[in-house]
C-alpha cells in the first residue's frame, strides 16, 4: 500500500486538492503499476504563518 503525504499552505479549494490527489494516484498507477483501488493519501495543511521559504521561492497564491 503506497502512502502519500502532501504538505501545503492552507487555502486551496476542495476541488484543487481532489485533483492533486487524483493526479498523484494516477502517476503511481502508471509508474509503479499499483492497483487502482490501492490508495492511501493525506494532505496536511499548514498555516501561512507556519510555512517559511526563501523570499525568491515564495509564491503569491
């Protein structure tokens, strides 16, 4: 069973997160041949104030 953990800043829509999870799972199915039903994924959302990156790597959204 593959375990996927995605960490991101809070604020993305439910639809965005579902699309992201579907794309990641599709890549695992294609690249590693896992079964379509074999899916265990989590999104961990982090407050913007608790997420730090270098200024040149910051995104506006």
